[in-house]
C-alpha cells in the first residue's frame, strides 16, 4: 500500500471529517511512529504506528466486531467459572474474540465481542467516558433523596465514589420502579452496588445502549456483526466523550 495522508487515514477510520482530523493534527494530538505528525505527512496504516491521544488508531482490517444480546445465566468472560456457560458459547466462530466490559451473570442485554484491543480500550477506559445505558427494575420505589444521591454520585463499599449519573424514572408500579440509568464508567457490578449503597435492591438489569449502538432488534442469545459505519461511530463517540472537541 502506498503512503496516504494522515488526515485521510484518520477520517477513513472514523475519527471525524477530513477538516476535523486536520485540526487534531494541528492540535498535536496525532503521532506517527512516536513523533508528532504535521499536515501533509503521509503514512502507511498497515505498517506505521499511528496514534490519537496516545492510543493506536483502530482499523477494520482483520478485525471482528460482534454485538450480542446476552441472556441471564451467561458469564461475560472467555473462561467458565463453576461450570457456568460463557457468552462465547453463544457466538461460535473460529476467531479468538473477547467480551468488552462487564455484565454480570444475572444481568442481560448489549455486550460487544471483538479482537480489537484499541476499540476495547476506547469503550472501557474511564478517560473516554463513553455512555452506557441500562434499564433497571427495583424491588421497591426509591424516594427523591435516593434518586438525587444516585444522580450526584455514591460512595461504594470499597470507598470509591461513583461519577454523576443520569437517572430517570420510566415506570412506577406498586412493586417497584423501572429506571433508565446512564453512566460513563464501568466498575464491577456498578449498578447493583450503587443501588445497594442507597438501600435499594435490583431485580432486573439490562444494558440497552453503548455510545450510539442500540440493542434493538436482537432477541436474547442472538448476535450480529457490526457494520463498518457502526464501528466508526463507536470510535468517534469515544473520542467525542473524552473531552476533546471533534469538528
């Protein structure tokens, strides 16, 4: 492959418009083989180490991106624990792929599986703050104080305080409330531990969105490959969420 202008490589990989990628270069956010690049420089995406904000750029060549609607009772792991099935038993392909992020045994919903380490880092690293949306059914109805504390951040059992969250009541019933919760981090058993710290008990937990990627259309246990556009959108959303303005 002949060398290509770096701004075109970035645009093709989903980091923004050509002009937006030029501004990233001008801002000193892009390196090629460890050195800051300049406008007009060319590189080979198959050979050169191209990074944005210190992270290798993600291209689709040789990469697999799968979205799965994880049912309850499956581990979001490559290895079984105590004989419990893993999500990889639902997606039987010869390539070696990994679940991205956490979704515990009794939770369900959207989970990504990929062999792209750079994209995994973009989605899971707190620096990038990509949104994860959950639908949560509680055993009892929270009061206004509990909801406000959840929105502001809660100190968990390990002494770490959660970041502010968006919390909205979707449905009120006599047996508890159905909430929409949006967070930008992913601590272990994050939603359940936050609810417990507030004196609440989670009955059902389902992730319905990561960034702009929606769960809609997949039945429990079903999966599909992401389109090139969806992969690029995920990458772009992560960079937008990192606090760096993208034109």
